[in-house]
């Protein structure tokens, strides 16, 4: 999911692209911090070949409301139409992998923003339904992917919210 949901709020009829959320910031496709607003992903602006986990502003809004408006930073790394295999960790994480793999690009973005990652939002999986073996092994492969990510981020209890 690349953040191109409703451009007009179906309830308020307001244009979402012009709105933003106070207290919610986005490390955008140009790899700069900005006030978060839709669309979250504008891959054509990215300097990377593989362009950067985002379920978007609705999650950030709910999260902030539940935690007394604590500031939230989103690091958008989504790339639509990909399979879990496309997000496989390269053998080595270095500058070369940052621009050649989705996992490497995601890790480079996380490293660039610094600070502590509070959690990962993962919206992916439909591309893994076209090949029966991929669908049947998705659970185990995704568990391995989560374990690997937690190891690389040095946080064995990192929350990962996922949906598909």
C-alpha cells in the first residue's frame, strides 16, 4: 500500500491532500521530514532505485489519540505490488544494498531518521497469493522476516502490526 487511498474524505468531503495532522510527521519520498499529509508515498520523488511500512495517517491519528497526542513520525517505505520475497534481507546490509533491495532501502531510511522505532506497520501479502507455494508458506516466511527485522533493529520485542 503506497498511501493513495481516498483523496477526498468520504465523511467530511474535505480534500485530504491539502490537510495534514498536527503532531504527525513524515520522512517522505525525498528523504526529508515534513508535516504528514496524503499521499504519503510519491515514489517518483525518491532518489533511490528501490524506493523505501505505512498504513498511513489514520493509524497515526488513532495512535496519537490513544497516547495523549504524543508526536508521531512516519517513515514511509512502501512499494506496491511486491511479494514478501521482494522484501528479503540481502546477505549484507551496506550502502550497495540500500539502493538495490527494498529491505536495504527500508533499513537505510530507518537509519537516516535516527531515534527509536516504536513499531512497524505492514500491509502486504496479496502478491503472495498468485503462487500456491508462496501462499502456503507465507506464515513461516513472514515470521522469519519479522525475526530478521527485529534482529537488525536490535529490538526483539518490536511491535509489528500487519494486515492483508
